[in-house]
């Protein structure tokens, strides 16, 4: 695993936010790369995933607590999620049951897709500034294609990495470190945009700052030692100061 690159900024250059510990030294480092989670971040669709999981649970006669389920599983690979719910499932069942849930999701979401407010303007501004962008998502390739190709977003990103490529899911740092490597950047040069606590934790484990996206949860749930601040969407004026 790559070692963390740390900035050597003095205290008067630290930006506002909840950064603490080792991450304060990164506060003044210019952002060279943005890494986006996809579901609940590029698009506001996590409620649709929850709807699909609820339907899946009902089909299998399982109880379902929406809020707890989201907190415990968002960002994990499907095999990991199914394994938590059905710990005795075989390898084949883990794959089959996960694919069943995703088919339910795509059927519901296909006609609803829109980018998050302010996303396209943010992408355009980053391209003008020469900041690189990538996606690190737990979504299956089919779900990623639905959003990234359906909304013509893929062309803006250096890479799209997911557990389907052999990486561990969040909260492991693998996806974010792979995205940084693809962009040719050190972790400290990157900022992660995430809507889930496990994603914020994965960014922390990768040595990266994070911006919470409040599509499902509030500030408190997305707070962490590496969280700069949390936003409702990409129209938030604080992003101008952070991304420069």
C-alpha cells in the first residue's frame, strides 16, 4: 500500500471544517484530484437501492430496518452485504442473490436518472482547472454503466474502479488508492466525495480528505477526522474555496 503523503502547512493555512489529527496537515494542500462515490453522490439514488433491498428482503422472508441497513452496508460489495444477511450462503448463492437485488434496482431506477444538482458545473470547472477526476464505487459494472453511460458521465473520469475488479469494498481503502494511482496522484492530493459512513472511513484509511454528501444522512453521521465539511449537493459555495 502507498504511504501517505503529508503537507507541511502552518496552522494559519488550515481551512475550516472538522479535520483533526494527521489530516490537519493536509488542509492547505491544493486539490489535484477528485474521487467520487457514485450512488448517492453523483446521483441521488440510494433511496432506490434501499427500495430494492427492501423488496429483496420481503421476497426472502427477511426483516428490514432501512436506516440501520444503510448505515451498516452502504459502500460494501454485494457479496459482502448478502453474506451479512445470509451468513450460510454458498459462493454461488452470494453471487446469484446479489444479482437478483441489482435487477430489481435497475428496473426501478432506469427512468429516474438525473445528475446531482451542480455536478455538471463542478465537473466543467475542474476540467478548466486541470483537476483530474475518478469514480470509486461499490456498484456492479451493470449499475455503473446504467448511470455513467446513461448520463454520459464516463468520459469525464480518468478511471472507474469497483470491487468487480478485485478490490475490497469500503471501508477498506483499496478503491480510493487505486483511483489515486490511476490519476498519478498521492492520497493527500485527493478529496473524496461520499454519502456513507463506510465511504468516509475508507477515505480516512486511504489518507484522504472527504466531503460528505447528505443525500441520505446528516452531518453527524458523515463526520470523521478526515471530513472537511458536508454538503447537500454540488451547488455549495464552500466547494469553491476547497477546490480553488
